[in-house]
């Protein structure tokens, strides 16, 4: 016996089938299941109602207008590489898949900017820019498969954010569709501009709760004249964290400074773990890259157990391999619960020591990697993927790690976003006044609350 769809759902599907091209609306169960979760592994209750594979802004406006009129929740989605459950879609929701909007509309060498659709893969944009002697600076670890729209939704960081900032620092303007289908354009094509409120910055990092991004004007930068890379092993993770802070204190601003602990090294390659209990990889770029890297090597000589440097690009990638392979290696062990706290750089070593104590107290293994130059730690708990819920001990450890971040003057999330996994701690970080104000902003953009409900705030 087939149950009839609720009237509202049936009406929405009928309107979308009428107003969208025939291949855009999908209700096939396997597609729904694939679009119900993201890389966080979080499983919502039930499956979404349908998936709309948008190819043009007009298709986004049509979809949102009908969903808004009928008060049906909409979950915007890119490649699904998010790690906080921000793209999960449960029963009764409509998934708006933007990965097919994947065109680079413009790449201006003169103005050093690109205009792209949200489904453009991050590494593809950087590759296109490099053909013109430019780079797209944001470099999340998922750059090879994450989308620009998803990066903007979470204000993604990445390896090069030590010097070039996070995604927000490279977004000049946006085209976005509000919950009722209204198209709004924010920002500009110029490097400077302060007319009106900064809606571009507000939408960047809003996790699809305020509007759906359909185009972005992005800042490009000249490719560095040279790069030099250093890899240093340490006897303890805390020693490596202290060393990373010493680099900044010495006035050196590396392009990246990545920290990997012993358990992660073991997961990637036991031979790496045999070299030390922590690995710090530092890369400097620009005309003075070799000089800066030599200064870093001299600075670390007294605390590291070994230091090696290179100016060769292939050798540099080999040195960075342990960092780039960290998450895939942990995913082979089980389901990673990936935390994303940030603390003041001066307290990075203290945070690392406390995380180790939390791990021991709850008998929960914690694997830690970090963007060391900006104090952004990723303590990762790996659990049995067959479990339908996270063990209580894992949640308790995570709660203590979040409390630790706030106690040290830090934040719950540096780049992955709040999604569903961190909502219960948001009010504690924001405080009642700011939390209420942000809810009012949400209501102004999305008065019926249809955009990615249950995420963020």
C-alpha cells in the first residue's frame, strides 16, 4: 500500500515539476539518501522530500519562491564536504543542490578577481588563476573536492589562512537569493568599499541560513615569486605548539604552519610516528621565502629533534603529505567526529595539554591536527561507524573541549561552522544579548524560517 503524500508536499512537488526543467527535480530514494547527510556522517531522521539540481539562478528563485509560499524547509548544498552537519536534510525538507552551477564566469587579470558560480571546485579556481600568474588564496584541506559556495557558507579557512586569511577575506561581492526568491547583490568589484552595511561579510559564514549564494566575486592575488618549506619533528605536541607560537613572536608570517600529533602520524604512516611525537610543517612564500625559512629553521633548532627544508615544489608536497592525508587516514579507522576550536595563539600549547587530559579522563582517543599559526585546532574523536549514535563518552569529551576553548578565550569553530553538531553550545559563546540580536537578523532575512532550519543559531 502506498501512502499519499501530505497535501503541502504534493503541491510543492507539482509546482516544481511544472516550473523546472524535467531533469532538475529528483525523488529517487538512492539520490535522497545520498543527499541526506554530509561528510560529518550525521544522520537525520528520515529522508528529504526531493532534491532540486539547480543549474541557473532562475531555478533557485523558482524553488525558493514555492518553498517559501508553502513553508517547506530548504537545505542548500554543495559538494557535501562539510564536517559539522550543516548540509544534513531530514524528513520533509527539500534539498537545493548547487553543485551543478559550476562555471567560472569571469577571470580578470587586470582587476585580479574572478566571478564564479557556487559549484566551482576550489582547486579548479586556483588552477585557473595560476594560468595567469595568480592564486585563489583560501586553501581548505578539502580544496580538491569542496565547492566555493560551501566554502563561503562556512567561511572556510585552510592551510594558507595563516598569511592570507579565511574565505571572507577573499570575497568581494555576492549574488544571493533570499528565502522568498528575491535576488540580492552585495559588495563590489573593488578592493575597497564601505557603502552601507557589509552584507557580503554577513552572508559569508551564515551556513545557508540567511540566503542561497548563486554567484561570488572573489579576490585573486599574485602568485608568490618563490616558496620554501620546512618540516620539523618534536618530542611532544606541546613543544611543537610552543615552537609555532615562537615563529610568530619572532615577527615571521609564514604562508602556512601546520601541526600534526603522534597518533595522526601513526594513522598516516607508522614510519612518520617513529620520527617524533609531533610534526610541524611551515611554508614561507614571496621573494624572501628562503631567508624566512632559514630563520625559522634556526629558531627551531634548539627545540626540534630534526629539521629539514626544501625549495623544491615536489619535495614540499611530500613534506605536506602527512597533513593533507590526515583526515582520509582517520576515516579508514572509523567515523571521525571532527572538532574545530580556535584559541589565542599564545595558549595553543596549553589547549593541547588540556585536550590530552580530556582524552585520558574519558578514555576516548583524540587525534589532533592544527592550523598552528592562527590557533585553530582540530581535535578528532574516531568512533565505530556502525553505531547509530555517538557514544556518550565522545559527546562528554567534545563538550569539555568546547568548554576549554571558551575558557581560554577562544571559539567553538574556527572554520567548519556550527551546523547541527555545535548548536547546543552557541548561546554560551555568544551571550544572551548577541544571541538574541543574531536571531533577529535571521528573522529579517528569513521570516518564515525555511532556510536550513536547525543549523547555526
